[in-house]
C-alpha cells in the first residue's frame, strides 16, 4: 500500500516542492512522506483525493515552519552580522513582520506569488480556486500592505 502510494504521489509532490522551494524542496517532500508514515492508519483511511490534499497541506506547513525558524534565527543575529544579510529596501525581518499581519491564506498566496514567482493561474490550480478569486485576494493583500506602509500624516 505504501509503495504504491509513494510511487504514485511522490514524483508529483517532489516536482512541486522543487519548483516552490528549490533544492530544499526534495527534503520537504521526503519529510512529508515521513509524516504520512507516522500518521499511519489515519492517513491510509483517507480517500485518494484526501491523501493528496493532506500531503500538499503538510508540505506547505513544513515549509512555513522552516521559514519561520529561519526568520527567527536571522532576527537573533548580532547587529553587525544582521546588516550583512539585509537586502535593499526592507530587510527580511521587516518583510516577514509585515507579511505576518496578513491572514494566513492570503499571506501564503501573496508569498507564493510575489516572493516565489508563481502566477495567479498556477496558484488558482494549486488551491482549486478561480483565477479571479486569487487575483482579488492578491489585490486585497497588496492594498492592505500599502496602507500599512504609507506614512501617517
């Protein structure tokens, strides 16, 4: 059962992970299948579509956890080292703090679109949403971020 599931779903999940997270993606895909093994019968009792959704949700959560851990580690660097990793404009920490103000589903869409380079159409397919809905959510998030960044008069 596990071998069949792995052979059927792992290539798709690993390809998605490599596209979304680069070299780290392969590790995320493997860690996701380890989580499925740990879930045991609870995972196996799910239907085919539910298993696939569980895997994608789990890999997304693992990636978010890794990213949060990395941001916290970078935030704790001494000031002289922190300056070396800052990017022009807003630094990573400031960007993460700002994005953290968005609700979770919108934050993930925004990050995947503008920081990871996915198109609205790809995100629509990934989340089984109409492309117009994805674009509306992205627009709403961008307006919120602009409002928060605008100087107060």
